[in-house]
């Protein structure tokens, strides 16, 4: 049985990237002190805010 968490993540998003894109993701995540998954979650939130502000 899995552990109980406050915000379970049940959905998986998969995307192919090239070497330079992976390097950029890894570098950004390391600089932000996080992992790529959390970096992308934060990016989605920021994109959503920007999109709503410009609508």
C-alpha cells in the first residue's frame, strides 16, 4: 500500500526532450534546489497565472 499524502499525484505526463533540453531542465532544477517534476509543476502554475493575467 502506498503512503498517505495530502496532495496525491495520480496522473503521469510523459514528454520526450533532446539532450540540450534535458540539460537545461536539470540545470534549472539544480539551481532552484528542486527536482525536474517540481520545477515543471511550478512552471505550469506560473504559466497559468500569466495566461489568466493576459486574458
